[in-house]
């Protein structure tokens, strides 16, 4: 049977689908043998068992179809923890940590903030906010029952009890003038966008990605509906496409928000917009 080093070399076929194929192979092999990546470098000449090799081979086969590593491993790093993920949820992106950071800056940790995450998916944003301040009350909403199941499992793993999950469409049925901050990373890709057939996107839920009206329908619905749920002087934070800054700003102006400001990510792309509800 192949050694660790030989198995990693044989995985060079992953070059066809991944620029980071060496890292991919290491992550998949570590998973197949139930060890850390460090173990692979410490014991390169250790022989794999038949079943370890077969497992690794199966994982590589899945990766060769383009399936993202996060779905094969069933987990993804976000903020300062690992989240369970499966194809019912979007794989949380590092850019979305900017939304969490901005929310934490805006609320400056008041002891008892009441926060809402619209379209929670794996629970990434809601869980990061709930974990960062255990005295905050966090509500996480999604229209997908299976996504909420994943988010609830993540809350259990992180032992967070200051979070509740509600299945609804955006703010439908949520309390009026109740929240200090609403965060949302909604679907914002235009139907037919060429990126939908690239990278991990073909494997991710279409309802998490695509929105009508050139990708703006859900952002518009959230801006409109959030007004009723926000307290006086509270904040709405929306992640959006880097080319949507102006359209999002117009929506927020038209729906009566103030102090509207776009925040750029590390790549200097317009990544999210914050707006205050003063009424
Ligand atoms: C882009 S994903 C964001 C997931 C997660 N918040 C993150 O940042 O990784 C958008 C999420 O919105 C949910 N969604 C789509 N339409 C919705 C609606 N009308 N009401 C509530 N959630 C919706 C999808 O199921 C999906 O989980």
C-alpha cells in the first residue's frame, strides 16, 4: 500500500481542478486517516491501510468533479471557529467576516443588544455575533429549513444559547421596532451571471446565490422590510456585490435610511453598506 508521501504525489491529478491542489490533497488525506496535516509531514513514510487509501481516493474523485473541499470535509473555518457545512448552505466566505467586524464596531458591545441575521445559512454571521458577546440576543432567520438545521447544529457545537432560529421570509412575522442591528448577506448574483458556473458556485444552493432584478430584489426587500423591525437610531448592514454599491445606496436612500456608507474589503472592493434608521 502507498505511503503518505506517495499518496500525496499521486494526487497531482487534482491540478486539473485546483490551483491549491497540494493543500487540497493534504487536507483530504489528513481527513481520510483522521489525523492533522502536521502528522503527514512528520510521518511521510507511514503506509496507509487499504481503507484509508480508498477513502482518500474517493475524496480525490469528488474533488476532481469540482466539489468544494468544504463540502467534502463537511466543515469550513469562519471567524474563530469551524462551522459544519453541507450543500444546503452557502460556504461562508472570509469577506463576510468584514460584516461581523463592522457590526461589532457599530454596536460597540452594549451589554444587551438585540440583533437579527437575515439569511443565516450555516449561521456564520449570527454565531460569530452571539459568540462575541454572550449577553446579546441574536435571532437568525432563513427561508430554508435544511439551512436552519445546519445553523442550529453549529449553535449546539459552539454551546451558544443566546441565539434563536426562525424559518421565515426575511422580516415576515418578526417584531416591530425591536432590533439594534440587522445584518444580512442575501443572494445578490444576477441570474445567468457567468460566475455561477465557476469554482464552488455550481455546488452551492441557488437560492443562496441568485436574486431577481439584476441581483437586487432581495436587497430591496430587506431594506424595505427592515425599517419596520429596526429601533430608532439602529443599523442595517448589507453585504453585496462589488459593483452594486450605487444601486444599494439608492435603495437605502429611497427607503429612508441615513448615514449610508459603503465599506471596502481587504481587496479594496465595495463589499458592504451600512445605513442608520433614525425614525
Ligand atoms: C448568501 S447566503 C448567506 C448565508 C450566510 N449568512 C453566510 O454569510 O454565509 C443567503 C441565505 O439567504 C437565504 N434566503 C434566500 N431567500 C430568503 C428569504 N426570502 N428569506 C430568508 N432567507 C432567505 C438562503 O437560504 C441563504 O441561506
